[in-house]
C-alpha cells in the first residue's frame, strides 16, 4: 500500500483528486487531502473509503513533518512560494514530490540534495507550464531524431471561455485567477527572437504586437507575447534557434481593447487611488483623463486613445460599464484592483458556463535541405463548473506523474521539469485517454 | 574663527566653493574641501590661503569622525544616499549640516536627535529642490497673510541650454546628469490634482500630457508632469487646494519626440540587451520593431509610432543618428544605457556652451470674492563652462544657508527643508544680489 498526501484542495484539484480516487483501489493507495480550509478538503475527499480530509497549516513545521513522514508521495497544490518548506521535508524523509508550479531558484537549489536522497521532485507539470513541455519536447525530439535542424519554435496557450458559453463582446470571461489576467504582461519588457534578431517590447505595447492563428474547428485566435521567451532556449535544447516566441491566446479583438486599459494606466498595481471607495466607475475612468469642465468622459477617452465612436472597441468598453455611475466601493484600492472589480461584474462565469484551454505550437525546421513546418494544437473543454478544462489540464498531468513515480516508471531522481522522454511519453499517451490530445499537421513552411 | 567642511567637489560645487572662499576673510572661515578624487578637491581649493584640499573616503568611519570633529559646519555634496552617516556624526559632535538633496526617510528620522543636539540640519537647499521652496513659500505666505485662499499651485523647473548655445533640432543638450534625463518620469505613475479631481498618468503617457507656458524674454516652454505632486500639499500647507501640479520644462516639441523613445521601450533600464556591444544604433532601434525581411527600419518606426515622414519629429529622430550604422560598443548595456550613449554623441556640451535654469510658478487664489493669479519666473544663465547656471543655482543657496547658520540668522534646530520665513527671506534677498531673481506678475485668473 502507498500513501499519497495532497496539500491544497482549491478549484484546480478537482480532476487531480478524482483521478487519484478512481485509481486508489487498483493501485492500493490511501489518500490524505489537507488544506487550511478544512471544508474544501472534506468536500474534495467526499465519502470515499480510501480518502481522508485534514485541516492543515503548512507553516506549522511540526505538523508538516509528522504528516509528510506518514506518506510516500506528496503533491503540493499550494501557491508556488509555499512549496520549498515542503520540498525540504520531502528530501529529509525521502518522499517523492510533485508540483504544477514554475521551478523557483530556491527549489532548483535543492537538486543535489534530492538526488542524494534518491527522490523524484517534479515541478511544472500542470498545463502551462506542464503539458506545453510534454507536447513540445515530444515533437522536438522527433524532429531532431530524424536529423532536422530547428529554425522556429512558437508556443501559445490560452485559458478561455468555451464556444457554447461565449456570449459577450470580448469573447472572454474569467475562467481562472482574475488578478493574473489584469496584471498579465506587466512588470518587465518582453524578450524574444525572430529570424536571428532579438526583439523587445515594452509592457505598454505588448497588446498591440499580436499575431493571428487559426485552430481547426475553433476559428481564429490572437496571441500576445509572454515576458521572456528566451529562457526556453536552454530548457528545450534550442540554443541557436533563430526564432523563439511564446505567447498567450485570446479571441481576436481582445488585445486591442485591453490595450486601452494599459494605455490609460488602469492596470497599474503600484499605488493606491485617492478616495477609491467613494468614486464611481466613471470617476475612475475620468481620473486617467485630462480635466475639462465640459467635455464628456466618453469623448475625452475616444480622443485620447484615438478610438472611433462607431468601433467595436468602443462597444466593448461601454459594455463593461467603465462609464457607469456604479460605486467602486473598495477601500484604498489600486487601479488594477478597481479594474478587476469592474471586470468581475461582467466577466464572471454564470451557472453552467464551460471553460476551454487552447494550446498551439508551431515548429519550423530544415531536413535534407528542405524547410518544413508542423503545427500541433490541443483544445480541452470544460465538462462542468467543477470539472473545468483548467482543472483537467492542471490536475490530470500532476496525478499521472504521481502514479508513474509510485509505479517506478518515472524514477530518475532530482529536482526536474517534465522534458525527458521517460516522462513525456507515458504521460502524453495517458492524457490522450482523457481527451487531452494534440492534433499535429504538416503545413507549408513560412518564416516569421 | 569657524571651520567649514565641504564633502564632495564635483561639478555642482564651483559656485558654492567660490562663494565660501570670497567670504572667508570677512567671516573668518577656514575651508576644507574633501573628495575621494583628490584632484577635484585640489582643483576647487586652488591656491586660496584659507582653503585646503583632502582625499577623503566617506565610508571610512574613523577618518569621517576625526574630520567632522575639526569643523563647525559640514556641507555634504555627496550623492543623496551617502548623507546619513555624515548626518549621524554631525549630530553626535554637534556640528551643523547642509545638503542640497531630497530629505530621505532615514534623514527625517534624525529630527529629534538633531533638535536635542541643537544643530541645524538643512536639506533640499539647491535649486529643485531648494530655490523652488524658497520662492514658492514667499509668495504663498504673502497671499495667505492678505487672507487669500489658495485655489491652484503649479510649479515647473527645467535645466536647459541657454538661447545663445541652442543650435540643434531638439533645443536641448545635456547640461546635467544624462542618466537622470533618460530615466526621467520612469518608475511609477504621475499623481496630481486638477480642480478638485485626482489625476493619474502612467509613465508611458507622461510625455503626451504636457502643457505650454510663456516666459517673458525666453519664449514658449512645455512642461511635463513630475511623479508625485500631491506630497507638496502638506509641505507647503496646501492641504485642500483643488489644483496642484509640478512639472519639468523643455522647449516645445521635445516631449512629443521623447515620447517616441518611451513608446519604443528605449528608456527601459531593467534588462540587458543581447549582444549590445556588437550592434549598431540602427540594430538597436530595429530591436524594438517587428521583424520584416524587406521593410526599412525608418518605415517600420514611422508606421509603428504613427509619425509622418515630413514631420519635425522624424527630423529630430534622424538627426540623433538612431538609424545610423555606428557601433554601440557598450558591453551588457540596458536600453536606457544605449539610448544615453546615442544621445551623448549629439547632446553633449561643446566648448563655450552655456546652460540655463528656468523656474516658473503659477499661483491661483481667491481674495475678497475675487479670483486672482500670480506668475513668478526665474531664469539663470550660465556664465562659463564652470560657472554654469546649475552650479550657481545649486551652490549659492547652499553657501548662503551655511553663512546664515554660522552667523546665527538661521538657528532653529532640527532636520528641515527651507520653507520657514526665517530661512527664505534673507536667502531670497541675497540670491537676488547674485542675479537669481524672480519676476512676479499678476495675470488674469484662468482655471485649469
């Protein structure tokens, strides 16, 4: 019998825990679901005979150690900065560990200790990061095995609303953490490489430098650049690749409209707006426009941002209510917090709404003197408000990785991300059984 | 006899040290000029009988204490973050101190100790901050003494090239620290208040939200907003004032052209450009524009920023050489460092060039039911490459404050800035003798 500990029982753990329960009898597992919020843990555990729920504070070192000691593998679904203390205990007591978060420098520094302890410590095994690694490395290794030379790698992921629930002018709703959406792209310049040339985009231009792509059966999308695409060169073994670009997907028109908020300064999270509680949505918008005794907020905004009155863009902005006299009612709020609040009035999921995760890779390479291109796309749809596309694509890879570690299929020790064949091959095969599948097709080569 | 210690002998100390030497016999002063760069100290000291030069490292606590102990008053012309250790020693050994820098939180925290020691510790007594405080408080106190109610306060300062040396399309040269010019406005949103409404401008729009003003004899200027105008409300006793705005002056057209660099991302100092040493100015410009195999860098830039080909703006950009094939030749440089380097090729002072400091305040108030407005302007011209307008306007207030402290005319102890009548009245009178004079005039009231 093996004991699995899941720390954190938030929204993203639904499919993870469902998978673990389903396999618990066959695999002879006992599950412990631990969360600071005991209700969440209980709800996720349900009445399952092999599952128990616990209230747990990860900051309580004594409780943490005694809990970890009782288990064979720990899955941490906590916020990224909370993983390290768990990881140190896992190393000390020789327990395997899985997280879906980006590897931090502190986590990376534990590599030697993890190897010495002989434990597998996999990070970045959710959707993005996670499924992007698995699917990209699978195609890259295939191309390289044939002797192909990589010329271009582009990769896009988007968490969106499913077509059946897409009923607003932005073609967007909050299917995940709204704060991350509001702050997306902020905090530093974008870096990438196109045809051998390094390219940089400042935050305030990111949403005007998009590119379009078509995904079969789902129509057109636009991608805006993620912060640092360059670091993926070393991760994926693409040191000298002339073009590398990673981005985020939206439906067309979203980025140009979002750019209005960036240009106005509404996405700034670094200072507090005076009297934020007493102002209206309209006052908030006006605070970014010059004073004038007579001119309307609408006209000032259209003129400042050079937006035609009869444009879709102006429709999108008006529909959100940024010119309305609704009270903000948030004390000491930053512009980004107020904007999030305004967006939540309109972009929150309604009962029955389904989400969608879209991933799209483009691989350009040269083989036997010929330039070739492969596109590889995945679309996962939410099945319910609980079994969302996000919960499936984050949780299933984590669960499958855990199973493979406990079965000995993944056994190379150390702190790692899922880029080795040992990991991605069985995982992609099993994800396919759950409907998480990439459609690959050769397309005519086009450069950037 | 009194002993004065001047720490720091850089460019801004010319007029300061000249003043101290000139008064040293009458006042019976001995001067010590101390700098880490002994040559600078010697050069500034010259052969003056009452002046000696020393090599001095402010980080050497023992040397610092023994030097401070020998003097009655210390003038620190070091960079702002180096003042605090000097200030602590001054308090310990009961020596007065003067600096031209913004008061830091650490400095402010020494107020009680300075009061207890009975020493005067004046900060912000250069030009901006410094002369702006003196001149603004003088008018504000006069208005308030008459029973006027303040409605509006705007204040602008610019370090510019004098008209006689103004011979380039930007009407601008580096008359002071180029790095500060390149980074001006970055690092946070601008905050001010117009007619009772709080207004915010994100960094990337600051140079598009300017206002024009006319200064008699010197023509038209444009002002862009400084970062936080709101904090001056408490400093100047303007708690409920409906309009407060502080800005920086340039000649018209500068800001719109500078905005191109901001929009491209060239003023970013947060990351290093790849291969910066090997790239040309043209490559640098191109790195902020989308890849295209055929289109020229010029056309891509004009299209991206929506600049007509036949505009003054395009003239300004081309004249600077940003499309030239000159090598950058800087290792691991940030965009801001490379931009500074490009600008220094064209904006550096030539032999004989003179600088100019321009200050312009606007006061709006209500008196006996009538709305009134006063404009108060000062223009100081450089006399030589050494006796620049900057050296005069920074150094003379510091020197005059030191003399008034030693004479007992300024005697209120504590950490302070020059906003009390005790300080500004004698200082403005003496500055006038040196040609640093404000022209006040009543103008018809106009709101914002």
